[in-house]
C-alpha cells in the first residue's frame, strides 16, 4: 500500500518546523490554539477531526488532508463517517470539493489501515 499521505504529513511537519524556528511566538500560539480546540468537550475528538478534514477539503489543502485524515483515523472515525462528511463538503463546495473529497478518503484509508 502506498505511503503517500504519511510521507506528505512527515514532509509538511518538517516544513512547518522550519517556519516555527523563524516565528516561534506564532508557533507557540498556534500550538496553544490547537490544544485548546482539540480538548474533549461537547464534540468528541473524532467529530472534531472530521470537521477539520472537511475544512481541509474546502480549503483545497493537501497537507491539511494528511494531518486531519491521520487524526480522524487515530480518533476512531469510521470510513462511513468520513464518506458522509465528504458528501456534506461536496454539497457546500461543489466539484473541487468532490476532487479533494476523494483525496481525503484515500488519505483516511491509508492511515486507518495503519491503525
């Protein structure tokens, strides 16, 4: 099985670390935001991961797809939940979201297979 999405996530992490070295305050703030928004609350972690993945589809962000598909698999989202989320993303974003939705599903499948 391809490891494209895992390799992309690793590559993007390295690039983001380089940015963080030049802007440490921004990076700290971003990490604090990520931790605060990721805490368990009214929405469970799997749902939050699905929302983030939907936003990655809408933003046409491959790196976002890699990170959030990995999180969705780790947090226990099912393939059926991912497919339903993609349908909503396509309804809101049209054809481009259909394309990125397919990429998101491929990324999720890759990470779910590794769980």
